[in-house]
C-alpha cells in the first residue's frame, strides 16, 4: 500500500518556510498571470508530503515541499516506472532523493537519508501516483 497524506495549509509562522508560503493563500488577490513559471514551481503551494510504502515511512512530512514541483517530478516517475525503468525524484527544499528500482514484479522504494526500504507491486505504485496527480 502506498499513501500520500498532504497538509494543504500554509504554516502559521513565517520562520518555517519563508514568506512565500504564507503568501500562497493570497495569490488570487494579485494578478495570477504575473507569477512566473519558476515561482509557481518552486515558491508557492507548500504542502507537507509523506510517502508510506507497505507500512514503511519513506518520506516524513516534517517539512514543506512545493506541490507543483512534486507533481511534475512524480509525473516523470510514472512514465519511467510504467515503461519498466528505474526512477528517482528529489526535493528542491532538501537534499533527499527517493529511488524507485525494479525488483522483479515489484518496485523497491528507498530514501537517500533514511535507512529504510520497502517494496510494492509496480501497478499499485503507478495507480497511486496517478491518483495523486
């Protein structure tokens, strides 16, 4: 089983992730067309993302990530895993890399900063990622 709980709210304090996270909720008050692609991908829509595979927490939701950047990364992961290739994705906000590698009919999922590894059927993983996207 793969789970992706998200907390879709801005942090209460500015010190957590910076002023841009707090501004996410008020973007619509300005001119949304003025937001650059880079800002949209890397500075707005902060969420707490957690990845659990077969009961093993691969990614902790202790810190915020940008939803647009995460979604774009996961779409590439879906393409690669669906075609039988290995894949990886990282986080702009931290140095963690999540590796997904074929292990027969399963996909092994591991983190570069946590000493954990879990496996899941390829079809289930792809289905969960697609549902998330």
